[in-house]
């Protein structure tokens, strides 16, 4: 009797352990054991691009890094505040 090449996915105590495992193992070896995923994607959000002066972009990036938030989050927050003040 030949040994099966199908490997069983180990059980993990945390998501970090799972991620670490698949950073060093080929997901393809476990593909058949993966549960089928069903989900709907409802994309209604649009992205708008605006040109910024390089000096402003650099300062925004610096502030965002110091606050540990993405630049887009900081920009949207500041613009929202400014728009609400205009109302």
C-alpha cells in the first residue's frame, strides 16, 4: 500500500501560527482540503485621485507616519473636518 501524498492541514492555536505555517509551506499541497468560500462583493466606493504639491504630500506623509495612520485616512479626516466647518 502506497503512502498518500495528501498532507493534512495542522490545527493552529492562532491566526499568527497559520500565517507563519503558510509562509514556509506550499498552499498547493493543501488545496483540496481548503473549505470552499462563498461571498458577495458589492463595490460602491469609488476612489478619486487629486494632484498634490510635492511639499504638501511630503508633510502629509510625515504627519500620517507619526500618527501611525495611512495618509489617505488622515487626508479624508482633515477634509471632512473642513467641509463640516463650512456647513
